[in-house]
């Protein structure tokens, strides 16, 4: 069977993206990571811990197939398509930690794994994360292949921009918007590049920002976790370095920065190899740290007061922990995101299942993933439904962005 260049390109992406490694700092060795278990430290588990872990997996597999009395799946993507059945929604009143307590999941390694999963995707630990959100993490996605681009979502943005320009759309990049307010029967967008008046506006700002910019925007009282993103530049990373490396510390003591670290990704992993033999090559290793526990304001204050060179040192130490043979460093870039991600705390579904909160009589519609969860699928859903709402209001039955609403 003939294979097109496009198909070969995608195959390379799929096979590369599966590279993931778990470094067990407590044992001082690498642990095997496979598609079935993710970063769960299965090899480090004792017999009782493994039985509990297997029970958890069976429980998640069972819940993934549940259907509510309204005919919807209990857990689906987007979240708006999920069942409203009270038997499922009730778990949104609990924290993930309380749910694990109730169900008898007490093992430290299982809890580390579940905590890592919700911290990695949502910047929220077990103590604060909605139990329903935790269950959704494990139950919503089918066992489909996952795709990634060598330059991340930049490829998607570039493709969208090219299509819009080809359609004659004017695109202004890097322009700050001051206010979005009513202007007669339309909407006025005041920016540093001038004012624009439109019949309707799709606002893709995060809710916290939109509340300060858009007249009549819904108030935002959610809690936000601060993150640190640090890129460590190294002149020589081994070809065997995984795309995504997670450090498992076991019962060992962790400092405030180590407790927040989620691991790092390797920019060189997507590069096409010219040889099958491992060889060192330059790379950028980007570490992510979500300060998900405790008082978010206190964490923001601590990060704001920490010198950049101190954060760089801490980030480098996290990356170096997975390089027992040493890591040469050319430089470190650090960025602090004080309000990086809204935390999906108990009660999330009350806002997701409520009628969409638009502004200015529906002339401004919001299209941002923080209407539900910070996932690509959610961003796609809320963005396309916002565009669809504008098209419906204009009486455009042939809208390009038409997306069928969940039944």
C-alpha cells in the first residue's frame, strides 16, 4: 500500500510524541513508562499497592462507560456534552481527596499518580480539585491516538491565520485592547491602535481579564494557580532523553519548588534523527511548575519576591535531578505566570451547565476554555460555539463554524 508524505509525516509525529520517562529519584533509577499506565510508578509498587492501583483502573474503566438517565455519557468531551444526571454531578460537591478517602484509595503511590495528573492538566492538587473533574480526567477520553506538532500549537495558529488572510480578513497582532463597550446598537473596541466598531464581538480573553475589559462581563471569583515556566538551554542532551520527563520523588522530602514541579519537555525530541545511534545535541528543556496547594496569593507573593536567578537555580536543579551523569547549562529563561490557570474546584459544573454568560445583550460572546476546563477540546468547543452564536444572530444558516450542540 502506498504511503503519502503527509501520512509518513504524521506517523513520525505520533511515534515521537509517545516518548515519556519517569525518573525515580528515591531509587535513583529510571522507571518504565507505557501507554497503559502513564507516569504511575507501577514498578515501584508493592503487591498491596499494585492491587489497589489495579482496582482504581478497573473503577475508572467502569465509570467511563456510564450513561445517565438523560441519555448522555457521564464523562465526555466537551464538558457541555456530559450527563446532568444528579448521580454523577453529585461528585462535583466533593474534593478529589475526599472522594479517594470515601472510596478507600489510601496508597501513597496511587495518590501521587492521581495528584500529578490533575496538577499537570489543571494546576490543582487533590485537596482543591473537584472530584468530578478528577473522574473526568480518567474517564472522558477514548483510547485514540494522540497527535502533536514539532512546534506545538503554533502550527495550528499559523494555519488558521493563513486561511483568514486568504479570505481577506485583516489581522492585528500584538495590539492591546483597553475597553469593549456598547456603541449604539453595536460594540466599540478601544485599543492602542485605534477604535473599532462592530455589530458583534467574539471575546476570547480569559474570564479574569474580560471582567476588567468588557462592560457588563460576568464577575470572576474563581481561584487561580500561579505557574513557573523555565527553559534550561543545554549544549548536549542525549538522544535517549525523552520528550516528557517526570521526576518521582517517592516519600523523600521536597522543597517548595520541587513540590510544584511537573517535569520537563525536550525540544530536541521532535527533530529528525540522521543516525540510529544516540548522540548528544543541543536542546531546550522546558520545566513546568504549578503552585497548586495552599494559599494562591501567598504563592504569588513568594514568586514575586524571589530573585530570577534563584528561580533559575531551582529550575535547573529540578532538570538536573533527572541527569545523574551531569547536565551542562548554557542559560536559563524563567517566566512567572501569576494567574496562569483557573482551578476547577468543587462546584465547577454549576457554571458550565448554566446558560452561557454573554455581555451587552448578547452582542459580546465569550469563547475561552476557562468556561469549563483548560483543555484543547474545550477551547475548540467554546470558540466554535461563540462563532456559531454570532452567525445565528446574524441569520447566517450556512455558518462556516457551525458546531452541533450536544444533545
